[in-house]
């Protein structure tokens, strides 16, 4: 199961996005977010892009163990229910 490193911010969002998209293309149904300690709005955008990619393949994608900071950002942007 794909698991991003400790940070998902603008500085590394493209790399993390690509890695997650490869995992989704390989058929992984879950991404474990438990190691994320530092996030910004780029993290929310990345997760939404992963969800769109999985949906375009008609595949489920569960985002597991999202840290409170990421949940808070998703709530702030009004997309918590999408994630």
C-alpha cells in the first residue's frame, strides 16, 4: 500500500501526486496517510486528484488514517465529504 512520507506541501506535491497516481494505476485501493505530519492546501488538492483518478478508472480509493491537520484543512475547504 502506498504511504506518502512525513510531508505533503507545495514543495513536494508533484512528486507525491505522481507516486500516488502510479499506485492507483497499479490497482491499489488504499493510501495510508498516517505518516503525514506536515500538510498544506497542496495536500488537499493532491488527495482530490487521487480520488478523481480512481473514479475515472471506476475503482474505489480509501484514504486511511488522515491526520487531524489534514482533516481540518479538508473541512475548511468544504471537501471533507469527498475525501
